[in-house]
C-alpha cells in the first residue's frame, strides 16, 4: 500500500494557508474593528510614522549634503519592519492560548500571522508613500530597482529573524519582555536609518558593518542612490549573519513553544 505523500503535503499546505489567512483577518478585526477606517489603519499607522519623522527632522535640511526628507522617506520604513513588529508579536502565544486547542492551528501560525500582518502594512505604506513622494518631487526613481528591492528583502529577512528571537526571549523571560523596549531604542544607532555610514568616522564605520542590519540598509541605499551616495556593505557576510540568526531563531522559538504548551 502506498501513500500519496505529494497530495498529502499539498493538502497540508492548503490547510495551513487558510489557517494563516483566518488568523491574520482575525487579528485585523480584533485590532482595528469594523467601524471608522477599520483595516485601513494597517496602512495609515505606519504612514503617519514615516511622514511624522520626515517633518520632525526637516529643520536640519539646510545643514545636510543630501535631502534629509528624501533620505528618511526611503530609510525610516525599514525601521518599522523590525521595531513595530517586535512589540506586536511579543507574548502573542499567551494571549491566544485558547486558539491552540483547535487542531489545525499551530503555535507558529499565530506568530507567522502577526508578522505577516505587520510586514504587509509596513510594505504597503512604504510603496504607496514612495510613489506619492516621487510625484511630489521629494524622491526620485531608484538608480537600480533590483538592488533596492533585494536590499529591502534583506531587511525583511533580518526583521523576521530578529522578531522571532525577541518573541522567544519574551516568552521565556518576563524580564526580557520588559527590557525589549529598551533594546529596541538602543538599537537605533546601529540601523543605518538616521546616519548613513559614509558620514561615520572610519573606525566606527568598520565596527557598524558587523551589524547585519546596517549592511542590509546600506545595500538598500545603494540601490536607491546609486553612485550619488557612497555606501558600504559586505553582502556575503550579511547573508551568512542573517542565515545564522534565522537558524538560532527557529531553535529558540521551538523551545519557547514547547514551554508555553507545558504551562
């Protein structure tokens, strides 16, 4: 007797895809409701962050070699991916413990659904605002669309691994949950979002390149600015570092899930 493994795997994928969609829609309704703007807030909220930061730092425009508004328009959206998502995903297993009694729902699906929701909102806000800023003359079309897109995907990948690690730590330790907000703020100088690497002293620049997020953001910048702005990154190191982070994240989240299930 043989088992149609391919069909079984395909059916499992279809089930989990429907589960992820249902969990994501449930989170949208729970968070934003059905009245007023409703799910549109998923886009409006990150868009307000981006525009607000651009307006806040616009007063230093005359002291900068490059347009500050333009730089923040393409840089700040990368920060929203890992910073906002970390806060939304932390403790999501404890909050949604009742859902885990339904057999098709796996604990990892709850985590995935929140990550998908946050990443989708941040990406949609960036895409829409970018087109608006190009039309207004604040931004221009990227020098290399493919490099810019790959750079953004690198930031997404880093953010995914980082969020998974922080989620596992917050589930394993109450102290880490409270410290996570401090960690997110302390990370700001090591993101490449507010200060491009070419403006940093050479000795600090070399140290900052050990942070894979900085490399990813710089690669993203190289796609947008091209030769108009000097950029520094080590793509091979970045790929290896983020891959290592991802493997560590899955080990930690597996242990965290087992611990939550035993409680």
